[in-house]
């Protein structure tokens, strides 16, 4: 069902906030936020 859904960035943010508020996500990073980095940068910094 999620594969076929047309989810916007606003929808994704709403879903993440709701899951975080309910304690189902510890944290999340939205694609265009300051915290968003690519995997290679993550590995380099790790």
C-alpha cells in the first residue's frame, strides 16, 4: 500500500511527527533539513 501511495514531503513530515510523538520513532531526518547528509559523508564522519 505504501509503495503505491502518492505521499508528498508534507505528508511524510506529518507522518514522522505523529510517529515520533507516539514514541514509535526515536528520531528522523527530513531530506532537505540541515541534518540531512549522504551516506558517504556519514561514513566519513563516523
